[in-house]
């Protein structure tokens, strides 16, 4: 099942699962696209 997530900046991500959503969010990130998805979430939490 595909889910469409609409981001605040107007972009959207179509993902098969929350894990897929996170992976796509990280790979498209302008701040932290390198590293693992787990590292991305830690860095994201620190930025917030």
C-alpha cells in the first residue's frame, strides 16, 4: 500500500511504509543526506 505524505514546503513523498518514508526523507535532505537513517533521526532531533 502506498501512502502520500505532504510536506510543509509543498513537496510530497510517496512511500510504502514509515521506514520507506524516513529513508526517502533522509536521502532528499539538504542538511544530512549521508549516513544511516538512524543517524539522520538523531541529527534531526538535535536540530529541533
